[in-house]
C-alpha cells in the first residue's frame, strides 16, 4: 500500500486482501471489475473508484483508492459495514 495525497492506494491484490471477509470474499478480479465499471459511463459505479496507472514493465501497475474501493464494496454488497468496520462515506474513510 502507498499513500498519495493523504489517501491510501494499493494494487487489486492488496485492496482485495484488505476488504475480503469470511462472509464476502473479494478477489483481485472483482476489484479490477469495479475499476472497469467505474470508468464506464452509465454504470451505477461510474466515477466512484479512482485508479492510477504507474508506468513500469509491460502495462505498468494500476493502483486503486482503498477508501473508494471500500465504498464500492459497501454499495455492491448492500451493506454499510466493511470487515466489521463502519464506512464513513462522508469522509471516504473506514472508521472503527
């Protein structure tokens, strides 16, 4: 995980590891799918998950915002709780 501009970012694998739970396992493919949906005009998730491509070997590395991914997870699960923690949507952070 890396902090950019006061926000925590990570790869799809890292985000999935943080957000997964026994009740709802989340894979890296799910996080990447959210990223694609967030970039598709007309999708309910449009604009909710920011992603940044860091140049590197091959296609580089895509980083996703942890707070935004937690918000998308809460929206797609129909729950306002993430791994036993409450999502503070107004600040985009996870509260204990």
